[in-house]
C-alpha cells in the first residue's frame, strides 16, 4: 500500500518538475511583458495602473518613446514623473516596463558635447557613441575611500584664489541674488581649467535659453569645450528633466573621477532644481512642509553633493569638485534651500548686489564668504600672504563705515582705509580673463608689502597690470617656483618686491585727481 502511494507521489513530483521546466523554458523564449495603462496626465506627471511588479524609480516607456520614472508606488496605481514632451499622452495609452533604472551614456565621447539629461545631443553632432551607460543615481564613495582635500582648484579669480581658496574635491556653494554674477564665476572657473588636466561638467537647470546659449558660446570661444560637457534642461521643459539633470551630470563627471581624473562640476542652479522637485511632489500629492517643499528636499541635495569628493590614491586618486549655485531673494540666506545647502557644502561664496551695483566685480562679499577646507590646499606662496591681506581687508571694512560719516580720521585709520581700498581695487577683475597663479602671487606680495598705497586709485588698474607683467622680467628659477606656487624664500620675496617697486615708480608722485569724487569709493 505504502509502496503504491510512494510510487504515485514520485510520479506526480516528476510531472510537476517537467511542467515547471517547460514553463521556465517558455518564459526564457517569450519573456512576460507587463503593460499598464495611463489613467490621467497632468503637468509632467502621469498616473498609471496595471503594473503590479514595477520597482521604485524603474524606467517606463510611454507612446512616442517618452520615458518616465516610477515614483509613487501605491497598491492600485503608480505616480510617474515624465521625462519629455507629454502633451500627446492620453488616458488609456499603453505603458511598458523596462526593468532598469534611468541611465546616461558616460566616457570620453561625452567630452565637448551639449546634451540633455537623457544623454541625447542638443548640439549638431551625432548621438554620443558611448560604450557604457551608468545609472544616474549612485551611492556616494565610502568614507574609507576618500582622501583629504590637498590640491587647489585654481579659479583664476584673484579674490577667490587668494581669500576663499577652493580645493579639488571640495563643495563650494555660490549664492547671491539674481544677476549678481553667479554664473560668470562658475564659467570663469571652467575657463581657467584650460591646460590644467581638469575635466568640467556644466549643468544648466531651468535656465533661460539665452543664458545657456551665452555660457556655451563663451566656453566655445575660449576653447573650453575641449574638456567640458554641458548638460541642459530649459525652463519650459518637463519638470522631471530638471529633477534628474544634476544626477545625470554627476554620473558623467563621476565616471571620469573613478578613472583617476580631476573633474569640476557646476550646478546652475539648485534653486530651480528644488522648485522642479517641489512641483513634482505637490502634483504627486506628497505632503508639503516648510515653504511647501517636500520633507526629503534636504536629502535630495545632500545625496547629490556627497558624490563630490577626493578619492584616495588606491582608488585612483581622482576628484570631483562641486560648485552648486543658489539664487537668494533679497539676500536672505536663512531661507530654507540656502540654509540647507550652506550646511551641506564646505563653504560659500556670497555675492552682494550692492557691490555689483557699485561695479566691484566679481561682487564677492569677502566678509560673508568662507572656504572650510580649501585653505589647506592653497598654494604655499599665496597662503603666506593671504592671512595678512584678509586681516587688513577685514579691518578696512570695519573702519570704512566710520569714514563714510565724514568723521575726522587719525593718520593710522586713514592708512588702513587707503590700504584696504587698494586691496579692493586689486581684487576687481573683468569676466573671462583668468589671472595665472604666478601673476596672482606677485600681485599679492606687492599688495601685502603696501607698495600700492601711494598710488592714486584711478591709476590702480594700470599699476596692477604693470606689476603683473613683471613676472616675465624675473629670473627663471623664480618664475618656475611662482608657477608652482611653492613657498618663497626671503631672497625671492625681496627680488619680487624690488622689481615691483621699480615697475610702480612711474605712478608715484602723481596726484590723485579723482580722490574724493570717486563716486563708488566714497559711497562705499
Ligand atoms: P542670473 O540670476 O540671471 O542667473 P547671475 O547671477 O548668474 O544671473 P551673471 O549672468 O553671471 O549673473 O552675470 C550678470 C551680468 O553681470 C552679466 O551681464 C555679466 O556679463 C555681468 N558680469 C558678471 N561678472 C562680471 C565681471 N567680473 N565683470 C563684468 N561684468 C560681469
Ligand atoms: Mg546665472
């Protein structure tokens, strides 16, 4: 009896196994395709039903080849963020799963290209022929894989390199009201990377088409596209594209970093990114918090900026420096998004609209700007003089407000103010004219030695140019050490001061005709 039962069970099991095998081989030949249906479409969002197995952030395909990301996973329906022109979509349209997450093409082919966040070309060229694609969201490098910031990222802007130095692998926020020169600082920094083995990624999020075109034209005109990738979403496109743009751009940059390269990435700007995410979250009916931003707004920015780092040499030694840009309103840096980003980054460059109006360009407010790690990476020759200059400048700013009331000043105060004015004049710089390291050092040494103090303010630009040009007159070993930024010996320093003093001789003794009626100076 038991024998018959065992025999029967055995035969049954064999039958089941054969059935299972047949099912598996059938599925292997004809994979099961899950197809859902669009329930409704609103600004940049679609609700879809009939995809019970879809994963979080899985890529979905809509009619017309439009991609979407599965964002809200509810039991009955899913909320999908659309990545492209969605106006032709209708209720009832078919939606397919892809089984993968959003990715972008990466590698050398992306250099020199202008692409959208999906990696599609926006310039005249062919689609990038990348051998690899990588997901746009990746975990940041682990703590143990990171090294301290030790190499400077020269911006070519005197005020930043001398007083608020940035290191490779640092995250430095640029913030300021609208039209204060935020983009210009970032673009100038990219221009200065020419010949310095730093790849750059400029990510424009929700900017006006004209500003993006201007930025790309500037990069092209200065030969900077040879080492730069531009990732663009415009203000009138689907908010989903603005949301994924910085992640996609970071993946392109990160791939170069893991290859051992130094990379610089600019996010212009994260205010637009936060707004796009707020728009999506509200449409997806996520609960709004402070300033109607969703609760995870801090997290979306911190997980983005954590990907910037300096890898230790065992990991290739590459670095990713991030310059996120934030637009403030009426200089309010205590608004939600600015405070978040100030706390995530390693320092900030604050641009002041009042300095901008007075033509003190770049309009960096030195008192409100800080770089928390860059000082360690700053070139020694600059660091040696930067401390003195910062102190002199801070004293000047404090005394300047007294001087404004026409108070009678003693000789010492007057000297501090005159010195401060010369420092400010020397830190002015036009757009797209980066100053090489050697010239910066010579200038700062001359400034800290107070060589400019007797020169009329009106003559400062000319005098500055003359001092910068003395680099060519210095002997070769000194020129080499200036280019490398190594610590200056007493003799070297003396030689620079001597030559600079000679160059400034013709400017001395001239009367400061503009003194007193220099509008900008007296108003400040
Ligand atoms: P938005 O808020 O519109 O993005 P922004 O803060 O990025 O503006 P920019 O577009 O960089 O500001 O600059 C505003 C204007 O100031 C531009 O016309 C630019 O040419 C000019 N500008 C910026 N920096 C300088 C400079 N150092 N010297 C002269 N002009 C400058
Ligand atoms: Mg801008």
